[in-house]
C-alpha cells in the first residue's frame, strides 16, 4: 500500500506541473484532485497491458481530462460586477481548454490515438448528460441516476473498453455513483443546490422522491460491497481503502439512518 | 469579387464538409443539437476547411482523407468561438445571439466541450501520428495565447514582438495548421507542407493585423460593436503600439484602464485614426502578405495555388 501512495504522490507532482501556469496561480484555484478517481484510474491502468514506464502518463492524461471537465463546472453564470471574479471566470474557461489540449498532446506524443478517441467519446457523453442534469430535462429519478452514472464514470467505462478490462470500470461505476448520490443527498439535506432539489421543484409526481433517491443510494451501497467482496480478493489494500471511504460516505452523510 | 468565387471548383467538396459538419452535431441531446446547428448555421466563411482542401491539392487529393481534417478543424474553431464568447461576455456573433446569451455560460461550456471532443473523435480516424502531434501542439499554444492576452490587458509596455507572438497564437496558428494538415493528410512532401504552413502563418498574421486595424477604421454597423472596443477592453494591438510612438498620444493612451468609458475613449480613437499608425500597420500587414505570396512561389502551378494567392490578396484588401 505504501508503494501505491508513493506512486500516487508522484502522479500528483506531475499533474501539479501542468496546473501551475503562473497566470493560473495568480488568479484561479488549483484544480482539486479527486483522490478516489486518482486511485481508481491508477488501479485501472495497473491492470492494463501497457509498459510500466507509460502507466503514469496514462493516469496523468485521464486526470487532466477529469480536471478539464471539473474546471468548466466552475464557470459562473451570474453577472460579474467584480473585475477579479470576471478574470477568474475567463481563466477557468481557458484552463479547462488548456488541460483538454494537454491530454491530446500527451497521447499524441505516445501515439495512442485510440485512447484519444476513447476519451473524446467519454467527454462527449459526459457533456450530454451534464446538460441534462443542468437544464433539468431528466424526467424521473431513474433518469437522473442514469445521467449521474455517465457523468461520473464514462471515462472509466471507455478506458476499460479500450484496454478490455472489466473489473475496475465496474467497481468505479458502482463506487463513484454511490459517492455522487451520497453527496447530492447531503447537499439536499443542507438545503444547498442539488439535482434532487431541482427535480423536486419541477416534478408534480406524487411519489416520494427522496425515498426513491435513498433507495438508489442503498442499491449502489450493496452493489459496491458485493463487488468488492467478489473482485478484490487479490488487492486487499485497495479493497480496504475503498471500504473505508464507503464507510465515511455512508455515515457522514447519514444515508443509513434514513434508508 | 466574392471570396467564394476564388474556389468555386471546391463547391461539391465543401458541400460534403458542410453535410458532415451538420451530421456531427446530430446527437440524442436536443439542446446540443439545437446549439450546434444554431452555431453552424450562423454562417462563417469556412475558411479553415477551404485551406485544408486547397492545401490537400498539393498531394494525392482524396476527399475521404481531407474530410476528417476539415470537419475537425471547423468544429475546433466553432468550439473555441463558443468559449471565447463566454470569455468576452459577448451577446452577438455574426448578428445572432451567442450560445451563452441564448442559454447561459454553463451550457456554452458544455456545448464547446462536446464540439471539441467530437472534433477529436473525427480526426482520430486518421492514423498519421504527425497530424496529431501538430494539431495537439497547436491547441495547447492557442490556449497559451489566450492566457497571455488576458494577462497583457492594459499592459502598455508591450513590444511589437510580443504582439506578433500573441496574434500568432490567437489567429495565425490555426490557419497555418489548416494548410499544413491538409497537405500532410494528402501525403504531400515535407517541403511543401512547410511552405503551406508558412503561407497560412503569414496570411493569418496579416489577417489579424487587418482585423485590429478595422477596429479603428470601420463603422459600428460594420463591426457589430463600438469602434475601438479592443482598446477599451485593454487589448493592445498594432495600431496602438504605433500610435504610442508619439509621446503626446502615448501619455493619453496609457491612462486607459478598466474603468475607462466608451465616451472617454472616443477622442483617443479619433487621434489614433488621424495618426500614421493606421498606415504603418497596413504596411506591416502588407509585408506579411508579400511573405505569404513568396511561399506560394515555390509551389506547383495550378488552380489551388491561384486560389491561395487570391484568398491572401482578398484578405489583405478586406474592408470589414
């Protein structure tokens, strides 16, 4: 496990070089690295049939794409009266584009064009579903969950297909969906903007939306537990890490009591 | 003469590109489909696909090989326009509401990202590694240019070199790369690819200088925005650099900041227009145009070369 953490730290240092353009440093926040996604990308590429010396580049590439997508989520929509906020918005637009350009550049250097295409397909799907969630065009809780699955996990699915790996994309899908559902439920409880709040405002359905949402959370909770038991016999350290994370999510967001 | 008349022999192939562009935004998501069609139908000269096709004629021209390059470059251009409109808080483009104005900034980000990803899906149909190295490097450079532009706003201590470097990244690079990739995709010899790259680069620089000039010399109706908007927004362009050679005018220009109003800037614009800066900038644009002609001289005679020559000449003379 220690070795994994050292490698992850090394990847974070590599990413940091891309994030540290002096102008970005001056005006915008450094992208927040999603530690869960970093670990899952790492695990996925470890299993892929690629030369050891290239693995780090692949993880960096996937994380650059993730950071590009996340950075564009920070672009504000309200009128910027403050000059600083306006520059911040402008640079968030450019930073996301810059990270996207870098992913293509790195993969072009190592000449894996199929991987460029796999990631591009995932980016396309993610943006389609981000729009559905954002413009509230999902017609049911199930449709919301379906969009969340794609937004959170399409990169893992497409990379998995590219390298013909099944286990890690499946674990990523179940775990990351569970994580996002917990976060959305938590936001809902705190009365902050969540997909559930938005849907509830729009929906005239008599069904118990919160209850249905919690049922979905619980479904993914049991699924990820089953998957970890079944699939990670040979990676006890990673298994333990994810188990701990699930525990934190479940109890810090109190899904269990309500469910 | 209309620009299109210089390459009328490409009409059929440009139709293929146009259809492919429209089908590339046929997605299951109605909003992306609508925004994509809205963008593509807003017009645009499709000058990048034209450069791709014409450059492809210096090699083994095959529309099936040209198509992914031309379509991808136009989609990348469209994606960057959508994001640029968010950066500039623009409400109109070519007289139509921008995606951010019609929907909002977030939708514009997602639509732009979708188009960019679609472009990469399409261009990766070609497995020529050099094409991807060239394009990906250019895309990174393009972003660096945008970062510089924001960082250099209201910075009046800029050199001519800084200006050229910035407009290279902002405009010239994608035109240069359109020419280079068209040639590469058709298997043209390396020396030809290089000449076409340089042709596109010089044309692009000339084009941007003219664009910067027109910001002073055109009318508000022609520009679709107030005269002198670039300077008001803190963009230091070539006419401004020349105007600042006059010490009196320089003193007035350097006082411009993000609080300056459109009314306050009017007398300065008038003085810049009256100064030699316009003529001096025009001369520089002309010099780049001549350089582009020079690159064409080394290429084989034919309708593609004549078209490239005429397009460059047209760009050099455009009034808006």
